């Protein structure tokens, strides 16, 4: 298949990264790629859906991965997967012999192995330029669910209308479910049985890089998990610091031990991010040199410095995010820099995922969340028109229209964008520039 044809199929069917920022997948198809990577690191504690999906649909996902490899004429296609995911590896080995271009690279059980910059180095030995894109070193990365959506779009003419979501934490029966996009978080959580805490807090995504949300938010194409926590859980406090207080605490407590920098995964790959220098400058309002502040733009926000490394329990990631967002609002872009050599001590400074989970107080929630692969129903959905990086989709329906599941309700916008589709059959009850509401058929 030609790149242009595959790109058009992916754009029309609304394929974006099924996690992270939701980069439109057709934008990753490039003749510059000599290597493609499947990301099944799933490095955050409690998350299981990618390894579950890959185990259940190994044949289909490998077929999609091989199609992309053939289309881009790459030299190799690598599956990056934790060596501990033994049952998923066994499922892959059943079919991988049919695809000589594809090989498995087993990863250590450390965080943040799913960071694409870290994954690329682990699997290929290539270092992505600080502030650069993987394609600059000839690599394109796709996660597991994205590839499953590619398979459905190409071989089944099925657009993205549903999403796999793990529901874990303070719930009666942890589970991974497939739900229509636009389903309310509270309705997804209800599929895991009763909530087992009096005042629940909803963490959308992983415990390290996820964000807190409300029970009324809709599931989007990038919603991977809902972690239900008690409002007094340590992690809730740690992920909601008061920035002014956090800076004051840094001024009084940061001893410049450099542990945050020593364990920083991007710093270990030679990127110019040094949290300890930033903390010194920010805490003391030292603006004699701006490098510590500008270099926050190279931070991946993995949260390791804040939730694992710092012996004082300080908040480097949160403070750096504040500065980084401020710089971006002012239009500042990361400067062009060259990475230093990879730190030879890097492999000894990894954060074991099991130890990270224990330190976050999440061990008690590390239970099976079996995959229920049938699409659940929804009486009403709120489908956002911006679920991806790039231009939002434009409303393609009006109030009162009757739509079938899979019908286009948002046409791709100008530039980098994709279509958005109805996730249930029913009647359009409300349309704005930001979302489309659909009530299901009775």
C-alpha cells in the first residue's frame, strides 16, 4: 500500500495515538523512517490494557504493524515489551514467524520505559535530539491500541468509536472495559462495581503522568485508565502541590544532593535537563543565568524526580511544569542543542517499577483487571471535537440529526487533524464548536 493511501485511511477513520497527547497517526508515516517501534512498555504502575490487548489480538496487531513496515519500507520493526509480560510474549511468538521484519526486544521492568525517547534508546541505541522528534533519527513509534485501531480501519473499515479503559483502585471489581467514546467517567467506573471509598478522586491515566478529572468528563481517544483513590491518599496530595508553597519548601529544604538529576531518565541520555540546578535557581530567584529555566523545556514530566527520587519530598516536576508552560505561552521554543554522551551509569540508575509502586502506596491496588473486550453500551455520549494534537474537527451534524455508529460527526480541520465519529447510534441532541452530544436509540 502507498503511504498516501494509508495516510488517507487513517485520517478518515480518526486514528490517533491511543494515549499521551493523541498525535494523528497518519502524521507519523514518513519515508524517512528506517525503523518502527511498537510500544508495549506500559511502564506506569497499575496499567495493564496494552499487554492485555496485545495478548488478545496479537495476530491482528502484528498484521497492522507489518503493513506499516511494508508501506514505509523500513529495515526493521521492533516490539518493545517488558520481559515480565510473559503470557503476551508467548501470544506474539505464536504468530511472529509470519513476519520476518518484526522482532521482539524485551525491556527491563523500570520506569519510564514507555517514554518514547527512552524506548528508542533501549531498542535501537539511538538518542533522539533534545527537543526533537523520533523521525529525525529515522524512527516512528506506535502504541498497541493505536495499531489495533489501524487494523480495524484498514481491514474492517471500522473507524475509532470506542476505547479500552482500565478501572482500578478503590473499586469492587477492577476491570478493563471497551466503551463508546464520550461515555461519562462515572458510568465507566460503575462497570467495575461499587466504589469502596467514601470520597473518591478520579485520576485519569497513570499514577505518574495522569491528571485528576471529574466523574462527568467524557472518555476520549486517549483515556487509558481511571484510577479511583481516596481523597486523603498520599498520591493525591503529592500530585496537587501549591506551587508557591512548593517553591518555599525548596528554598528551605533542598540540599542540592542532585538525586533528582542523577535519576532523571532524559538527563541520563544526555539531554540538558538538570532539576537540581533548576530548584536552586527557582528557590533563590536567581536569574543570573537563564539556562536552568529554559532547559525545563526538555523535561518529559515523567514525575520521577518528584514522586520517587527526592529524599525531601519536594516538587521539581510541578515547579518546572509551571515555568515551562509560562515560557510556551510567551512563544519560546526549545533551543537547538546537542545531547551529551549517554551516562555509562544509566543502567544502574533505573527506577524499578515494583519499588515505585510501593513508594506511591499503590501496592494494595495491584490486582488483576481482566479485559472485557465487548463494547459496552451508553445511553448518552459527549464526543469532544478536539481529542488530538492539531486542529480540532469541525461539526458535521446539527441538532436533531439521526446518526449511526461510525458516522462522521466532526470533519477533520485544516492542517493536522482527523475525523471524529459517532460512537453510538441515536439522535444528536446538542452541537457546539467543542463537542457533539448524542442520545442513544431506545
